[in-house]
């Protein structure tokens, strides 16, 4: 099999999980390779995502590593079996790989939760809002780079809008809702769109008002994606240099706790809807 030049984040994740199983079994890559009857470089390439791995080989590796977690093994086997080339592949060599990795992560999510303290969450942004955010980049993006970013962001909404849409909970700070990223009219339209999205049975929006007590998490913006099993959950945090995916078990536990902590000081969904409705009327 020809090594991949640029494995996706999902392919790399599968490799990392197989490495975790090997290390938990106390085996070196060379020892694992002997058990499989391959050279050690093959195991290294699989674990880095550079080389693909079949479902059968995933199950064989799990057996060699004495992994007894049937749900985890099944989820890893599914990752190996699924060779989906989704709509995001239209943007390969057009957008940075991180854009494609995020869309693929969302596509395979079982449910998602997001905390937003800076911008409206990407899946809830209108086209005008997204364009205004991308236009703020320094140096300024040319139209040839800006428009594909906007288009890609709008297409990502398929995971909460189309058939098979996943559960999505957004906890949004009042500062996010009041900040006019674009014009006044665009801000009003953005609030109305959030209300429309929250009408969906799979979408929940909660608001943290300015005057709430006990919120010290102004820097806690994050996305938490639930996988088929907890071990395959993923957290994502943004930074000026780009976002990063986090999948270490201890970190995932930390972010789950953090999400519940922030959620606990937010308004319930109905009060949040009323709150957003009042803000929209004020504009």
C-alpha cells in the first residue's frame, strides 16, 4: 500500500488509538510486528496514519493486544472500514487541512456541545456573519480564499439540518450575541437565525447573561464532539495560529467537566430563547 502523503485527523486518530492499545499491552512496535508477521515499519506507519489498516487487521491487533473492550474494538473497526469521501473533499487543496478535518469530525459525531464566548458557533453562523469573521483576518484574505471558507462553513451546517442530524447544544455568552461582527441588520438576522435553528428538535441553545453569578470562564470557548464510545470523543479549542484536536483521556474528562460547569450557569433553553428574542427586538 502506498503511504499517504497527508493523512487526515481521523486517520491519525485511528493510528493513535491502536498505539495506545499496544502500549497498554506492554508491547514494542517490533514485538507487535512479529505477532502480525510484518516489519516494524508497517506498524509505525499504521500508528501514524501514514498507512491504512483494514478492519480485519484492527481486530487482529486488538486480539494480540488482549483488548477486551468490545465496544471500542467495534468502533475502531468501523473507523477502518469507513472510507467515506464526504463533501469536504471538494475543498482539498483549496482550504487548509484543518477545515476538512473539522467537517469530517462533525460528520462522524454522535452529538456535539459547544461553548462560545467570542463568536457565534460556526454551525449557527449566517453567511454574512461568517464572511465578516473571515474578512477580519490579517493579512486580509483575497476573495479567492475568503469565499471558499464561507461556502465551506455554510455546508458544514448539514450535520444539524439534514436527515440524520446529530444532537447539538450551544452555550453562548451574551457578549457573543451583542457584538456586531457585521452591520446592525446582519446582527439582527444572525439572532433570528439562531432562534430558527433552536426550533430544531436536535438543537439546544443556552445563554449566559452578563449578570449571572459564578461565571469565571470567559476563556473557555471549545467544541466537544461525542464519538461512538467515550474513548473516541474529541475536544477542539481555537487559537490565533489555528485550532487543535484534543483526545487524551485525562483532557477529555477535564473538558467534559468544564462543559457541565459552564452549562450549569446558563439559562434554560426557553429562557434563552426569550433572551435572544429580546436582544433581536432591541436592534
